[in-house]
C-alpha cells in the first residue's frame, strides 16, 4: 500500500503525500490513536504547481509516545483548551454586558429598604441559581454554587475546578459576574440589602486574608521607617482590600496614585504632631 521500514525496535518509517496522512498511516501500523503517535520529519520534497506536494513527497519516522511524552502532550492540550475557554468566557460576558439592563431605582418614595426574611431567602436563592446559570453558560456544563450571608455580603461560592483555573488567569471575571448579579433582581426596585461577592472554592477569600496580612506587615514597616511604600497591584479589588484593611490604622494611611492600568496604591506614614 505504501513504503515503510522498521528503523529500530520502537519506530517505523512512513511515506505519504502529506504530513497528516503520514501520521494517520503510522497510527494504523502502530495500532494506536493518532494523538499517541510521536514523529519527526525525515524528508520533505519540493512542492509542485500550486504548492501541492507530489505523491509520497514526505517521509516521517514515527513511534508510540512514551508515558512522559503523553503526559506532556496532555498538559499542552489542556493549556490550549483552557486558553480557548478563557477567551470564550470573556467574549460571552461581553455579549451579556452589552444587553440593556435596568438599574435599581426607588420609584415609590414609600418603599422601604427593609426586606422581610421570606423575601430575603427567596432573593438569595434567585441569585444563587442565576450565578449557576451564568457560569454554566460560560463553561457549557452544569455548575454548582453555594450561597451564604457573611458580614453584610452574599458570598456566592462556585464549586468547579475548571472555573477555578479560569479565575486564576483572569480575576476580573469575578468582578464582571458581580456586576451582572447586582442587576438581576429588578423587581426589588431598590438596591440590594447586601454586597455581592463571588468566590471560587474559597480562592478569593484566601486572597483577601493574604492581602490583609501583607497590609498589616507593610504598615508596620512604613510606620517604623517613616517612608512611604508604593504597591503595584493591577487589580482594583486588591487595592481596595488593602485600603479597607488600613482604613482605621492610626499610624499610616493609603493613597491612590496614577491612572488607568498604571494606577498604584501608596502607604504613607501619618506625621506625628509635637505639642510644645
């Protein structure tokens, strides 16, 4: 059918009209799927008219991938798929955000901002289900979400490893989801009685604790040395956490500098006033 010769105990030579066909033929001879075939190009002839290869104009040396090669290929494929998923999720969120949404407004002055327990419970369940729908829409697979009120905010914890990977590459995705969720319950005709906080397997809460610890450590350093420190955190959320952590500190204060992507947070010492 086509030329082949065993070059050693673990590899074969295959001739074909193009590379894809050569790999497919090698897979058939080796008795494995095409993805399990490793190869090197031994000979690639000149192209003919219209850049078309002549018959049997490529030769490859092919073998069955080792476990190490298969693991490396699987890791590379997973990374590529994750990148595609991330790009797709950003595109889908952009599409959703382009759709017109109504902001919360108090159309009735007599409306009370207070929400009874039954309405509050129903609201939490509604936002929980809506979050699961948004995440499922991004991943094309069902996603589980836990919800709990903690310290004046509704923590919506997404329980999905794939979403965890996406979020670590693009933390702004959580902020985009929070923006959409805040606008969901239009029937309330008022602002939500809590802040919305998206978490992914506890990832962001852990990040918060780390930032609070960093803020405490740096504030002591600034207070001791009497010299400001500039923090180059790109995320506005990270800067906000540090600012809030030091808001009541009587030794230092925080100040934003720069603009746009160059915005930074500065921690400065509070000057002591000496009374004579």
